[in-house]
C-alpha cells in the first residue's frame, strides 16, 4: 500500500470522507483513493475515465493537469488539447 501525505483543504476533505475515504482525515492518500480520484495514463485512458465520470452524472469536472516527461510545456499542451477534444465530442453527443 502506497500512501501519500498531502494536506487537503477542509471542503475537499469532507467531500472525500463522505465518499468513503476516511484516510483523508490523516492527510493520507491510499492507493485506492488515488486510483479513484486521479485520472492518469495515456490519452485514451484519460478520455475513457473522463467519459466515465460524465456517465455517472457529473456535471462539472475540475482538472489540475500534472506535466509528465522532460518537456512540461509539451505535456501540458497535449493534456489541454485532449481535454478540449473530449469536451467538444461530449457536447455533440
């Protein structure tokens, strides 16, 4: 089990605790929590997870891109383009 110690603002802490992540009370993120909250992987996987969230009825998704690789600018650009393409595709459905 990997745990990450990261402070969470009180509102997000309450939301995550209500979702069943008691570990957030100790400012700890478990593997299970990361797997549910973080959308990571290649572009196809991230798009799949975004669509999954929307299929559950999410009407607003907050995104905080995390750059990967040696060129942060390229990484963030790819992420933003993916988000834009996915948003446009979902809007047309």
